[in-house]
C-alpha cells in the first residue's frame, strides 16, 4: 500500500488506472535499455509522420531501420512484453507475427546488415553509436538547408512563376518521375517553391542507380546542396508535392507535340466581314481574339447568326495551337492586356435585342503576334497595350 493512502483509496485509484504503489527502481540489462531506446525512436517517428515506419528501398535509411526493428520487436515475445508499457500508438498489435529468430540479434548493427548497410564489426551497445554510422550514409540523402546568399538573383524568378501560375501560363501537376528533375525546373515541396539552379554530373551510387548533386533554391531564401534522389524522395513523400510546368514546354504554340503534352485548345484571331460603319472604317485593325477547345471552323460556324461575331461572317487571320495551359485564364489575360483598345460597338441580335460583344479589339495584327511571342517566352504579364503608340509597353515597377 502506498504511503498516505488507505486500502479503500488504493482500490479506487487502481480502478482509475492510477499507479499508487511505490516500486523499486527496476534494474535493466544494457540490451533491454537498448531495446526500449530503439522502440522510443520508433514512437518519435510515428509522432512526426503519423504512421508506422515502412519498408522499401525508396525510404529513408532510418525509416527502413525502424521498420525492421519494429518487425523484430513484434516477433519476440520478451521484447513485446518489455516495450508494451510504452506502446502508446498500439504498434505491437499491428503487422503479422514472423517466425522466431535469434533473440540476441536485436542490435542495430544486425538490423542495418539486413538492409545491406555496412557497419563496423565491433558490437555496439548504444543506439547513438550506430546512428553516427548511419548518418554518414545518410549525409548524401538529405542535405541541410542554409541561407542563400545570392537570393536576390532568384527572387524575381519565383515572382515571375507565381504570376504565371495566377494567369494560367504555368500549372502544377503531380510529380511522377526522376527525369522531371532538371536544371531550370520548379517544384513545390513542403509547401515551398523549389528551383533547381544547378545540376552536377550524373553519378552512380552504391546501389547502381544514377544520381546527381543539385543546387536547389527555395522561395523562403534558403538553399540546399542535395542529391537528385533526395529531392525525388521528398516529392514522393509529400502528398502535396507538385511539379510546376514550363510555359514553353510542349511547345505551347506548335503543330507538333511531345510525350506528356496535353492539348488545351487554340488561340484564334478573326477579322469581320461586317458592313457596320465602325468595322468597315477600321477593317484592318478590328480583330476578335479568343481561345477555344474545338476546331476554329466549328467555332465560327453560323457566325452571321451570332452577335459575338457581329452578326456577320468572319475571316480566320491566325491560329496558335495551345498546350499545357489554362484556356480561360489565358483568354482573360489577353483581354486585360488589350483592354485599352477594346472595340465599343453595339449589335442587334436576331430578335432585335442590343448586344455589346467583348472580344473585339482595335489592334494591328503585328501587335497580336508580338503578344503571342511574349506569352511563349513567359514575359507577357509584364506588358500592357498602348493604343496611342500601337505597341506593347513594359509596365514600370
């Protein structure tokens, strides 16, 4: 009975699960201490990642070590009994029971050996000693980030990419393969944009797989000298990990596509055959600019019956095939750029109701071509149309 408590108090506290008996300090062997310390490492992993450690060559070396260690603990009854009081995540009740093996082979040297990781032959009794060996192996897996001293050079790139994401010139897509990691590519990992500023020579690691050293800049002003496979693993582990498409990948405006391109539609430029006085006076300047996901021929069918085409037939002046881009965002962007030159015209539809079309502009064709080129090279968001000079001018600031 605990000092200061009656028999009745002890019984009540026991029902509540409160430890009331003052126990002598248990004396554990170094092996038992090591097993408990190893299990606590596994618990910290679950605390951080919300799941038990898993097997797999694509996993971090420590996660693989924890997964093997957990299997061994589950397999050995004396180990299960030893760590059961610490099992707050109920890890011992998960996973299949394995065939029993030597109960004396639970040290991390043995576990690392099962993973094919070389360790010193001398017996190690403390986990921290094994960790120092593993850390040497893991040094090339994940590099620490440090302050990017020349971040001012990269900051405008991140700002440009964000603008292009906002306007639809770039999109985010799930990360799929290591081949996507190239110099000049952007990714989203850990909630931050990452830019591959440099990529070193291709090397072959100890497992016979190709790899390369990268210089990766993050939009928070830090950088990391990590391996390509480290970035690949980080992107694969991150449920929100994405790659950011290249605005010129595809190409955006071409009659040919490459593997992985996704057709988005067509930018079209039309000239009206209307006999409306405002149109006839400015025939060479009045253009309709739009984006469609169907053939232009189908889009303009029955143009003379539609007020959006000024209730008249039209002539197709130019088309640009569109890949890997958001159609509606791009169309809105083009219309905002040419807003100062929007044609203010009112047309009566077939029922005599007034309609004001919004996609016609007083813009020379060469300026539209210039705009397309700036969409191609990703600089279009920095320009607006000056109707007095009849040219695209860079926005100051």
